[in-house]
C-alpha cells in the first residue's frame, strides 16, 4: 500500500456518516430510538419538558422537540435495518434519494438541549434576523432572534423538516450575522 492509499483509508475511517431523519408513528419516537440504538445506530431524540394540566392534577412530561421524528446517523448505508424497525414509517427522502441533515443543524439542537436551557417547539421561520451567540455555552450557535412578550428567543431550524425550536436567551449574548450584499452583475450592452 502506498502512503496516499493509507491516508485515504484513514480519512474514510474518520468520516462519520451523515444524519438522516426517520419519520415514526405518532408517540413512538422513544421506542424507535431505543430499537435503532440496539441495532447499532447513533440516535438523537431531542426532548423538552412541558407541564400538562388536567382537572385533578398537573404533570411534567418529557416530549419530543420534533414530534414523529428521530435523527439517525448511518441510515443512509443501512436502510433495511431502519425500515424493518417497528414504528418506522419512512426515512425522509426526495424521490429515491435519502435526504441528509447538515451536522451544524443537528449539533446546534444537541448543544441547546444538553445545556439545560428552557427549550420548546416553535413555528418554523424562514425570515427574520439571523444571529450568532457570542458568549456562554451556546457560543457559535446560529439562529433567528425573535421576541415573545418581554423575552428574547433564539429559534433553531431544521430546514429539511420545516420545523424549529426556540430557546430563551439574553439579547446581549447574540450578535447579528453580517449578510453579504447581493452581487449585481452589469447588464450586457444591447447592440443597436
């Protein structure tokens, strides 16, 4: 084996498979996640806590941030074990191609959940000012800044699922992301 072949082999071993989204039966996210982990997949099921009230009691529930979705690493290469898992409807795809999620989007959600912030589902947003967290445990995470009552929230989106989550944040901990000005190309001269 040549040195370049060894280097290529080492690089392939260090490359992690992309994240995919698996669509599950309603309220089967945890069971599907556990079964996929047992099959050797890396699974990410972000949860949030919500107080639910009934006439006679209140209860703090742990619910999926993205209902009916489980994030799975490695589903692209091993579709059959994923699809034969009870409770799985499909791996999200466009036509015949499985859609992969950018690592940055999944990592931003993971960091937010693990940092023990108060996080909750949020309507998906496309417009609004994009900001980057400049200090604290979420430093470097990018999202859209919104307001709800007197609180600032950072909205993190998973584009492919058209879903978002929001986390409360101090407005002093974020800075606008500089937008690149649009490139204006000169019009071709018309020949007379």
